C-alpha cells in the first residue's frame, strides 16, 4: 500500500477517536486535559468544515489551515492558543506514529507571546507590617 493511501485511510473523526483514547488510556492524561483536547479537536473540525465545506481527512490538513485556525481564534488568551496548538501538534505526532500521516503540519508553529508579570515587591512599610504580624522573629 502506498504512503498516500495510508494517509487517507482514516477519517478525521476516526483519527480523533483513536487519539483521544491514546491520550486517555496510554498517556494517562488527566480527565480535564482529555476533555480539553476533545473540545480542541471538535473546534478544529468545525473550522475546517466551515472553511472547506467538508471535513478533510487528516492527511489533507495543511500547515496553512492550522495557522488560519489559530488566527480564527482571535480573542483567545495566548496560553489557550498555545494549548490548542500543542493539542493539534500532538494529534499529528500520534498520526505519524500510527502511520496515518507522513508529516506534522502543526510542528513548530509560531506561538503567541505570553506576558510574564513582573515580580511583586513589598514596600518597606508592608515588610514592617509582615514582620510585626509574626509571632516570633
């Protein structure tokens, strides 16, 4: 069987079902993570179906489609978008491992910056109050 035939031999929904079972049972991801990954894959499916008028097989999904998916999530927090991209990249990594895909179009996507809040410093007055509130020095 040729590699192309192998790529299209599984539907999107079938691939997602296998992937979710894999992260739940083999990888032992938390129930919340498994649920979030399921939601992410449904949102991607909906995006692709609206964009293409059909749900493509996993082997038909391109890097451009995944970037467009990320752009369509405007307003999502940077950490949320990072998690969604991580989910999609894990999905395609799984498909590669299973022989359903020859490449990972979600690999090394440009990720949004996450702002790091600066350290919180006590004023001298706050430090004095903290010391005074302690039972022992």
